[in-house]
C-alpha cells in the first residue's frame, strides 16, 4: 500500500464510489459480502487499492497545505514543478498560534520584531503525490491557500 487506508468513516462517506470501484472489477454486493466473510485478506487488499486510488485523486488536486503549531506556521503552495514554502516563526513566548487569542495577536503584530519569515522552494522527488502525502502525515492540512496568498502579497510588496 502506497498511502494509508481510509478510515471507516471516510469509507462510509465514499460508499457509492466504492460500490462503483467493486463494479469495475465485476464484484457484486453479494460477492463482496462473501469475500469479506471467506477471504478477509482479499477484502483488505481491495480496501487498500481503493484507498490508494482515492488518495491519488485527492493529492493530484491539492494546491495548498498548512501546518500550524504553537510558534510556527508552514504554508505550502504546491505548484506543478515544486513546493513553495512560507515559514513564519513567532518568538513571543506568551503567544500560541493555535489559539484564537494567539492568532489575533499575530494578525495585529505580524510586522513586529517577534515574528520572522522565511521563504523557500524545493523540487519534488520522483513521486510528487507521495511528497504531498508526507506533509499531511507530518500534520499539514489541505486548505484553499488564503493565508499563503495573503503572505505572498505582503512579502512581494515589502
């Protein structure tokens, strides 16, 4: 398996897609029940294949990721050829960016000496989607990129 298996909740939400996936392999609902009962290993393999297909589809469409911790923000823009990063570090010990109060402080004080910025870019490895997946595994979440776009404007006009 290339990625991770979808959770039970995710699989439940994707039930119609999973039914279609089974249908492409000429597996009916009754046959699926039999496979689950009599060949659990085969059922697990089918779930893994389906999960990888879903991940490939999702990762192929992802353009922005964010990983925000108490003192840092890593904002990623995933272009066709490379991953671009805007990294923000808050050096005020009383501020936690993961709280509304901390983030409000940041919005008011983003230009202060207590905030450092870094930009970088990195080419993908041979497997672009796996690179994206590894960022998700490290705590990043998929976003629409509003924060990245705002910083990009701020940085380019400073």
